C-alpha cells in the first residue's frame, strides 16, 4: 500500500493518506491492531514507523486545546440557537403567536446565548442561560 504525509498521533496511531485503488489518495488512520482492512495494516504501520519521513507525535498546545474547546462550546451554542430560538423567531406565524413578554424573553435568551463567548470562564466554565418557557 502506497502512503504519504504520515504523522504520528496519540496512542501509537499514525495519520496518513493512502493511495486507494478506486478512490485515489484518501485520509487514513493506521492502527496496527486493525484487522478489518483489505490490506495488512500492521505491515503498513511497521513501514511507516521505520520510515524517516513519518513525523513524530506533537501534543497539542494549550492554545490549540483552548481553540478546540471554544469550537465545541460555540457549536453547542449554535445548536441551542437553532433549536430553541431561530425555529420560532424565524417563523413569522410562530413569532406572532407569542405574547410581547414571550417575545422579549426569547430575544433576551437569544442575546444571552450569543454572549456566551464573552463570559469570563469561557470556554471551560460556561453558564448556559435558562431557556424561557
């Protein structure tokens, strides 16, 4: 199996691209314990491990970890916006069916969700606003 761009990742695995006979170059995570592939993964892993072109494992920096966590929190925030607010506020009939107080509460909830990244503990200590009834 032909490979390129091999880079060690955690737990002894190696990320790379393999030249698939039908699909060309595709991403692949090489696990020497994988027995479900159509080729000998343990042999490929051994060749990559011995090859000087395989980049060593570099643990993520704190900045990378922070960015990943912030992305997860923003994704949760976006899901809450889509599920709890935008499905109502974006539908004129549903919005019109709300009282002025309900509309105001929903608008305040939406703003509180948008403000989550400005919280002092973001992204590791987030206080989610309560959804109005």
